[in-house]
């Protein structure tokens, strides 16, 4: 079943065409990677799907419903969870409080006064933290966390909204290889157990080929290849783009 359908998405900044007529579909249960060199237009695509940017033209359909141009809050209410290329969490709150806030938001109780709401959704928050492997960090302030753990807080926050689709822009940027694989194994397991889908970007090709069911390659804003990992790996144009260039993100 097609969960996400993107049709001819296009975005210019001034006269510069960052994304040109990109279209693809994503099925429930699928792990789809968008790869491409720095500046290819990956984050711009994510931002048009997540509602942070309005496309110049093109459409984004979620479960057949047109969500093009909706603001980010409306998009996540429709079931699209999001993590960003730059990890973000409220540093002045504990890990558990960050996830509790997300749960309160999800249940429409965002106006509960936080000091009075210490216990609100606490058990659910701890269960999510357990699932993403940082239950033992629950009482720490986010500002004290290692970068990799902040990515896990972000994942727990995204899951608090019970998404049908996860958008993850470079979820493993800045991590050591072993940590990258651990995070993507976790994401894969969560996608499978919830029957949801994930669209992710990633610069480490080992990670991409290990965890993507299908790969989209964009270069200079255009989709240039698409298919299962073996097919993309064998594609001459893809090889030419990556040959001799570093595919590691400077993070
Ligand atoms: N708000 C903006 N204003 C002007 N140009 C922008 C803006 N956002 C992105 N761009 C440009 O659009 C192009 C695509 O950027 P984008 O961030 O989508 O690339 P990316 O594929 O995510 O790259 P990276 O791998 O470095 O994260 C780049 O040339 C970038 O400089
Ligand atoms: Mg990017």
C-alpha cells in the first residue's frame, strides 16, 4: 500500500533550482534512503515533505491525502514524525521530560503546567526510552547527553506522536560507525514492529546498503537513479558521482 506519494516536487531559492521535479513513492513497511552529494537537495526534499518548506510546484500525498504546503504541526498531526540533520532537544529539560512533553502534545494536553505535570505520561515516556535504549538516561538533562543519545531522544519524541512515517535527515551524522549501525538496526526493528515506514538520508554507504530496502539518488536536485541497493550500486552514473569524491558528511 502506498503510504507516501511525492509528485514532481520543485523548489528554487532565488534563481537556484535546489530540487527539480522529484517524484517517488514509499510503501508501508519500507525503508527508503535518499542519497546524493552535499548540496544535492536531500534536506530540501525532507523540508517540503515535512512542511518546513512550501514547494514551488508538485504534490505530497500521505495515504492518498494531499498534504502539500501544510505547516509542520499539521503534517506531524497527520502522522509524520521527523528528526533533523542537526539534533535538537530541549537542553534545560530532562530526557524523560522531553518525551513527556511530546506525549502531552500528542494527546492535546500541551497546556498542562509542566511542574504540575511531572507524572503525566511518565510511564509511557519511560517505555519509549526503554525502546530506544536510553532508559538509564531518563533523569539527565539533554544538554549533558552525548550526541548519539540526543538522536535517540529525538527518535523517542518522534515515536511519541505515533507516526505512520518517520522522516530522518542524517540520523547518524557525527556518530562512529558502530553507533551508526546500532541506531539504524534500532530504527529498522521499530519500523518492522510498528508496520510504519522510514525515509532517511545517510552519507555512509555501508549503512545505506545495509538498511535501505530501496534507494533514491539525487544529484543537483534531480533524481538520477532509483531501485534496490544492488541495482543502485551497479549504476554507472551513480558510480561516476561517487567515484573519487568523499561520501562522508563533514557533519
Ligand atoms: N534556504 C535556502 N536558501 C538558499 N539556498 C538554499 C537554502 N536551503 C538550501 N539551499 C541550497 O540548496 C541546495 C540543496 O541544499 P540541501 O540542504 O537540500 O542539500 P543536501 O542534499 O541536504 O546536502 P547535505 O548533504 O550537505 O546535507 C544547496 O546548494 C543549498 O545551498
Ligand atoms: Mg542535508
